[in-house]
C-alpha cells in the first residue's frame, strides 16, 4: 500500500492517506523555538530545552487516533445541532473526500475536504520566530452557503515535561489560563505555570473575533471528561464557557463565528501559538502576524532559506530516487540533525538526560557544513567547549546551559568514564569544515576546555588546533594489551560495554582516519614535525591492527580485557561486525587483499535486501559481560539489526576500492525514497532515513524505527556526494573522483565551493566505475582531478571524462 508520493517539483512529499502505519512528522522552527508537527496536525512545540520548557502536550505513546498537542475543529449547523469535524482527520475521524499532507521544507500544509468544505492549513514557524503559525483557509466548495464556526485548540503541558507525567496534583495546581480581550473582539488566551507567570507566558491567539473560549480540558470535553476529543460535548453548545482556569489540565480553544461562506468563497483565519515574557512584550509580533500579508512574507522566506542551503549542491543522475534524496530530503535531514541532535522526535522524547551528544553532533555537523557553514562553526565551538584537558570529551551536554555529563558511563560503577571515539570525531568534523570553507583562521581560535574552577571559570584554553592535537594524543596514549585503542566505556557502538582493559578495533581505525586528516592538515600547514609524528602514529597503529586484528577472513571487532576476541569466527554469536570491516578500509589500515576479503565477508554474511546488518548472528539472551547489545532480541537494533548509520561506511569503503556497482546497490537498498511502495513493511517516513531497520533474524524484517535523528543522514549524504559522486572538498580545491555504477553514462552536478560555482558534467563513455582520464575547466585541460579554488563569484564549467589509463 502507498500512503503518498514525492512531488519533486515542489520539494514536498504528499501524504494522501492519513492512516499511515505510524505518525509521520516534519520539523518546524529550531531548538530555540519549534518542534515536530505530525501529518494529522498534532504538534509538540518547545522553546529551548524540550525537557524544561515544553509548551504542548504530545504523548506519542497514545494511539494515533487521539489528539496530540494541537488541532482545529470546524462545524456548521445541521438540523438542531452541529456537524463537527477536524480538517486534520484526527481526532474526529470523519469520512473525508480529500486528504493531503504536504511535507514541505520548513512547513507542513494539510489540505482536506469534508462535507463540502475545503480547508488548507499551513503550519510553520517563521525564520528566527518564537511562534508557531497556522494559516487556515476555509473554502466552501459546495453549492450552498454554509455558516461555519472554527475552533482551533491547543493542549498545554507543564513546562517541565517530566513533571507533567510524574505529579498529577502539583502540576494541575500550578497551571493557569487567562484571557486578554483585545480590540475588535480579538482575544489572547494566555497560559502559564504559576511559578513562571512573570517570565514565561504561552499565548494562543488569532486574527478573527473570538465569540467564546475555553481554557480547561474537562469543561471542553464535558461530562467529567467522558466526552471525548472525537466528540467534545461543549461543541454541541453554541458557545464555549469562557472559563478562565485557575488550575487543571489547561487548553486553549478559541471559538470563531466565521459566518456565512458562500459557494466558492474562502475565509482565512490565522492562529499563533507562542511564548513571551508577557503579553505586552509579545504584542508587536502578535499584531504583526495577525496581518495575512505579514504571514505570507514570513512563509516566503522559508523557500528562500532552503534555496540558499540546498543550492550548494544539486545533482542530476540517472536515478530519480537518488536525485530526490540528494537534492532535497537528505540535506534537509542533515540540517535537522545537528540542530536537534537526539533531543526531540517521535522516538527521542526530550524528557531530559541526553541533550546534545558529542559524537552524534560531531558527525551530524559534517552533513550540514557545506550549506550552513556558519551554523556548523557555532556548533563546533560548542562541542570544543566540552572537550576535556586530557583530550577526551564529555559525552553529552545541554547546549543552553553548556553543562555536560559522562552519559551512561556515569551510571555504571567501576566502568571507564569516557567513550573512546567521542573526541576523535571532532578531528574529522573540524577538518571537514576547514576543507569546505578554507577558513584556516578557525584553527587559531582559543576555546576553553570543559574543566572549570570554583567560580565557573575555565581552567585552560587552547586553540582549535591544540584541541585536535590533544584528542589525538589521548588515544595514542590510551592503548591496551595489543597496543590497540582501549574501548573506554564504549566506542561508537554504545551497547557493547566490556569494561576496563578491553580494546576496540573500531576506535583504532577511527584513530587512523583522524590521523589521516591530521597528516593532510599538517602537510597543508607545512608543519613537518607534526607530520612526521602523526605519520609514525599512523604506521604504528596500522601495523598493530593488522598484526592482531585479522581473524582469517575478516577483521575482529574488539578484544575483551582478557584478550578474547569479539567479532571472530571463534565466537558463536556476533561473529562478524560491519564496522569491523568498513573502518579498516576507511582508515587505510587494511592492505588491498584484506580490504577486499573483509568487504566480501560483509556481502556474504551481513548484507540483506533492506540494508547491511551491524553484526551477525545476533546474541540470544542477556549476557551481563557484553551488556546492552544482548538486551535486544536477535535482529533488533545493534544486535544484528540493520543499524543504518553503519551502512554508508560500507558504501564509502566500497568506493575506496573502486566498487561503484556495489556501493550504489548498497546505497539504493537503503534509500528511503525507494521504500515508498513497501511502507506497510517499513512503516516510517519514506522521506528521511531511520536509525534502525529490523534485520532478517527478526520476524518483522524490514520494519524501520527511530526516523529523523540519526547519524545516517550525515553519512549517507557524505557517501553519496563525496564518494559515489566523488565531489570532495580538499584544502587546495574540489577533488572530483566519482565511483558510480558502471551502467551510468555519467551525471551532472552544480556545486558551490568557496565563492564560485562549479558546473560539473561527468561522462562515462567506457562504462567503468572509477577512474578519471581527462578534466577540463572552462575548456582547458588541467592536470589531475583536483579543480582549483576560484573564489571569483563566477560559474566555471568542469568536464570530467571517466576512463582508465590506456583506454
Ligand atoms: C545511537 C547513539 C549513537 C551511537 C549509536 C550506535 O544512535 O545516538 O551515539 O553511536 O546509537 O550505538
């Protein structure tokens, strides 16, 4: 069954059946103000920290048919009573003649038709704004005049999101609603937690006269809440009660007598849900967005913003699904992930604890820095501020308070209190930023380390370059019995916690990749001494990895503290891990025959039609030594599931060996766009990558979960653009080194890079995967395949001919 289609022209996905297997969402606004909007009009909106300043009550675990956060009811007189429905389908579930949810860039537009009334609701947060706007257009498409009432409604939560769920006396005792009657019958409903009333007031208002309102859920539903969201009893009466709640479950409902709409006529109602210090303070912006022209302007700024962001790279390949993903959906997700980290989605519920993950954001930022370099740098600065003096990093932090913690490691007594990979990712992220922007000055910027004195002042600062050096030094020194990197609490795979003394081949390889970056950087800076040192570290770790890490057909993944390998043919479960194979190729540690064998083992043992499994066979039953991974049934999440984040690493590794056909096949099989026809099995949104898909050991093979906030976004984008299409920013220019399917005749790309536009055309006359024989820039042949930096604001034509020397 299909639930919708891609509208590439308008850069939207259009959902045409509201009964999707799980809610499908979009993001509105940013962490500063915004949240998620689901395809049935529900919204989880926060300002700043979703744990401490949440505005709407959105509980994903309650059934999809229920109302969550925000909705709108429409009604008209029928007989003695009213016919009531929601143009969002939920919560009234009335039969509809048309339902479309347009998932757009920064907005969601729900278009529906019920009982001769067509409604178009555009939901968005203006760029930089602190209000969610709903622009509601109601058109009478029947052949008779209809008298319509519109009742937009929001349900509030206590700002402390967890408190809302843990205390059912204190919370309602503190929650209050109040009305401000404005000129011309307009009204502003405010809502606040009593303790915050002088600092944070939520407001809900509209641009049409309000004939009555409700601020209490119990009154609205009626009959001691035996009335339901599907049939609120108060909507059977002509007016709402105008009750100002001094306690209770707060809502805001505004009844508008929109009046008689003649056939063909449209009326427009605009609501705003925002937060401010006071109504007085919010008044100018409230007045502003009551003006439909102003709302129109704010809405127009969204495509302008996304145009700028997306225009950094636009491609035209023979694969429409890849074009759609690379040009719109993947970069959009790449913008969302560094902003929201793992804070707030339908799956990551933002009740506290996690905040921004150091490793997560360091990787996320790499997917967004070409289009949003300024924001990327701001995030890099923050990350470096939680980098410790000894070179490892705090695992996660709250970006508003900059308080950091050691993640789950702090909860396990006796466990190492650092993650062996965290600090290495930042070396990859910073160098990626430098290669993209050429902004080498950033390296000299002083940024404090995390540790502070009693007065909260940082104990030490270092330049960005110094931070990177310390990160490298930490891992160099933190070696175990085989001389390989110690695992710490865990490496990238959170769920394998083997205790002190265990070693990680993954971290050893990530260290290798970070060293490659440092080698390139120090070479570029002409720092011979560092270059020699990093080269020595690199060669040493490479030698150790190959001496101890090779199993017989593939690389092992870990050594336990007592030297037992994991990810070895000697194990019954968890014999082979995907990251154990892709990373020795990415680091360049694997010699050619081993690289080929390791990736062949991935293909034979880990590949499925839905993606590559993280490991196999899955552990079957809890094992306290291995920890978290064994809490999942075989085939789920890290335990033999298709943990998607790791798939692009295999794709990248394949391109490094020149296997363009395989790289592309692996890319295609995880492209969510291509899942559109198999949604009943897959279930999640086909316009974003999910974190995980159940593997083939699980009866629900192919089922996706945890969409949106995943490192898959950044790495799939890098795999597609840097490695398959091969457009790789380097210090001295843009390297063009495609590794494409042999059947492709070529592709085109427009890439903005350091102040110039590169109009690239790649032709593949001999139908090979990799190899460039000729590069012409503006008609002139150049040596090599690195196109220089122009920075002249002009467009340059780059013609690439693929071929092997001698062909
Ligand atoms: C989750 C975590 C990430 C970790 C991954 C694999 O996605 O956010 O930090 O690397 O799981 O365990």
